[in-house]
C-alpha cells in the first residue's frame, strides 16, 4: 500500500509536469498515478474501519461478560436474599406512597412533581423562557374577558366571632389555634384602614392606638389600649380592642362596646361639625364614621348572641337606614340570619327582594336563603318516590332550581349542611364561592335548615343534580361565572391546618401516587410469593437472569468480532 502511495504521487508529478506540453501519453500517466493514489487511500480507510469495528465488538464482549458475572452472582443467592429484597422494596415504596398521599391531601400537589419542576428542571435545561402564546383574541376581546373573569377576592366575614369571648375559649378548650396568621394579618390591615387616619398624630391616644393595631402580640395590643385610655378616657377604638380581645364573655364584650358607643357618638358629632374645614377633617370624619358603624354592628351581634333577637333586628335596620351607602359591609346578611332565627320568613323574603338582584354581588347567604324559602313551601310533602312517579310540580321545580342555583354558586355548602363534613369555627375573612364561605354559612345557618321539616331531605335528593347541568371542564358556568380555580389556595391560607379543605372540582390523583402504589403492591406480591414458594421464585429469578445473558454465546461473539473486523479464521 505504501508503494502504491509513492508511485501514485510520482506518476502524478510526471504527468503534471509533462501535461503542459499537451501530449496524450503524459496525460495517461497522470491518470494512472491518480488511480494508484486512490487505491492506497481506500486501503487505509478499510483498515481504520476494521479497528473501529473491533472496538465496538470489544465493548459488546465486555457487556456480555458483565452479564455472565451477574448471572453467576445471582445463581449463588439464597431465597432469604430475594425475600429481604422484595420486602425492603415494598416497604420503601410504601413509605413514598404514604408521603405522596399526605402531601397531596394537605397541599393539593405531588411532592415529587413539585421538586422535579422547581429543582430538577432548571438543571437539565428546562427553564428556558416559554414562547409567547399566539394572540387568539383582539385587544377588545381580551379586555372583555378580563372584566368577566371572577377574581379571588377575600372579604370580611360579616358574622365573624369575637376573639376573646369565642376564638380564645375554643383554643383554651381544644388546644388548637382556630385562626391562621394570614387571616389575623388581614384583620390587622382592616383595623388600620378603618380605625386610623392622618390626623391621629394630633391626639396622643390615637397615636398609641395606631401602634396597637400593628402589634402582633395580643397582650401588647391590650396593654396599648389601656395606655390610650389613660391618655384619653373617651378613646372609642381602645374600647373596641378590649371588647374584641380581652373580654372573655359576650356580656363583657357588650359592656366595652357600650362604652365605645358613648365615646364614638361624641367624637362623631364633633367631626360632623368641622368636616368641611379641610381634607384632614374629612378623613377624620370617615374614620369616626367607620368606628361608629362597627360598634353599632357589634352591639347588635352581641344582642343576637344573648338572645335579644328583636332588639338586634331593630339595631340592624336602624343602622342600614342611617348609613345606606355602607352596603359593602354586608349588614343585610346579619339581618337575614336574625330574621331566620325569628322565623319571620316574610321579612326574609323582603330583604332578599332588595339584595338578591342581578346587579349586586351574590353570596352563599343570599343564594342558599332563597333556596331555603322555596324549599320550605314543598319540603314537608316532598317524597322522591312520589316525585318520580307523578313528576315534579311547579313549586317543586322552583325549589329544585333554586337549590341548583345555590349549589352552582358555592358547591361546598351542601356537605356541611348534610353533615357529611365536620365544621370548624368560621374564619374572620372568607372567600366567596370557596370553602371558607361554606364553613361560615353552615356554622350559622345549619340550625335554620334543620328547623324546616324536610328541607335537608330535599337538598340531599337534588343537590348533586347541579353538576350535570354545569359544563365540564368548567370553561363556562350555567347561571354564574365559571368557578374560579384559585379558591383552594386562598382557602388553605384562611382555614386552620387541622381542617380538611373542600376542593372543587375534585383533582385527579397525580401520576406518582399511582406509580408508587403499583410499585408497592407489586413488591409486596413478590415478597409474599417468595415467602410462600422460595424455591420456585429462586428458579424463576435464575431463569430470567440466565435467559438474558445466554442470548449471545462466546463462540458467536468471537465469530462476529473477527468477521466484522474484516478477518477470517
């Protein structure tokens, strides 16, 4: 091959040098040299390819030898090893399955998937910026869809309990914290918004209370309230704080609120006389108005809790007439609950006629109270068997449609009314259409449903039919906007950790829960078979391992090695 290489270059050189003269013999000599050079190159390429094939076959040989070694090792194992291996595998996969199930029930996500997305995906290069989604709608359509999409807005619970007289007593008895830090932080923000203003620096007592509302420690807040009263005995917000947090009974809370009412009315009259003098005085009037409305409302709630229901109804009606623009506080929901306790259903219907309007925001109290009144007309004589035979009457159809409407607005409520889920103390803030609103409604209204004979039976027979009317997936609603997807996260922040949050629609189990459950079951089955039939399982394991390695014999491997490298025996 080397001779052909040298002769080829010599012939080409001679042919090139004589090619200038243009004779045909010299040209043939140049072609002959080119052919000899190409032959030499081809021989070198063949030799390189042969060495490459030998390396590949050597790799295959090492893999087969490794399989043979593993087979020999496995053939020496005893049944005890296989039993221990399967039991350990089943135990570990079972632990992973239990942890995955607990994490999914508590947080609504798979732990393995969460770790994979947040930690492993960036390491393998999956954190690139996603391309922008194509514009499927015009700007006007986007704006319209943005306005129509419901937001997960957190509202103040109109029926929230007293911290000292109710929440704290629950914690003393059960040892469980009924309020979350997120919920209490929202209440602190509300207090700072309602009970403070820019002119607090002009009054030392208000300055102290401004700091008190920001304190996280309840004892520090109570101490600051007493300091404010030492500076000004007519500090209404100080009495409010003591009524909410220090009073251990509703009677004590009512006494504090009465003192706050006396001081608040006096300050409110002073603010009314000078509110037009400057913007600061207008802000002070708004603050004093908020304090007065809050105190009167809590006094009405104290009267309701102490059994003076008619007095509470009168106070709520007077408050709604005196401050009609403060409908955002949802005082009518307090009024509805008190009227239901009086069984004044005609008055309840009158309140619903005013507030159950298409232009006003809905709530579970409005929708389910409307359903309760319509169910009351037919619930005593309602029977599922009779209705299936003769069909539903017009009144029964109206009642069923009202129940379907209420369930579509908040699908979590029926399980609490039917006592399929346990209740906890309602939070200080609720999320409309969420589990927190369902807890708050059922906590106060379950007794009203029980009082009407047959109402819960009618609800039990008809509430699940609502889901057949709602399109799935929930891309659009039937009577309301599509159910928001953000309620679960907000409800987990509002409700205590020991409460099992209701989720709608029900999420499918993650893949890793199915995988770990299957792996645990399969490993446990192998462990059981190994324990019951040790000899047969060892024979089976050896057969599987030997079958994988005996596919290629050493004779066949040596033949393939030499044939692929271009040699023969």
